[in-house]
């Protein structure tokens, strides 16, 4: 696995431990971990002002896609 941003990509990382895919606890652990991460991101980000009193949320998260503005 490796991670990428606009201008940087990490080296490949060999994952040797973790939770097996298909394990019934995986979705629960994912939601718990993402809640902590997203709460921290939301606290440090501010909504974008679209004008006319409208604001775009600073982040949106779904199980398979997260956007931080």
C-alpha cells in the first residue's frame, strides 16, 4: 500500500498485520476510527462561504469516499 497527495507519494509499505477482510467487526472499527479522524478534521477546518449566507461543509464523508475542503 502507499499514499498519495497532489505532490507527494510514499514508498510502498508492506502490511503484515491487520484485520481480515470480511470480518464482521471491520465496519464497526472503521466507523469508530473515522469518527475520531473526521471530528478532529472538522474542528480544525472552516466551512467555505458560497455567498448569500450559504456555506459549504468543510468535509463530507461516506464509507468509500471522504472529501476535505
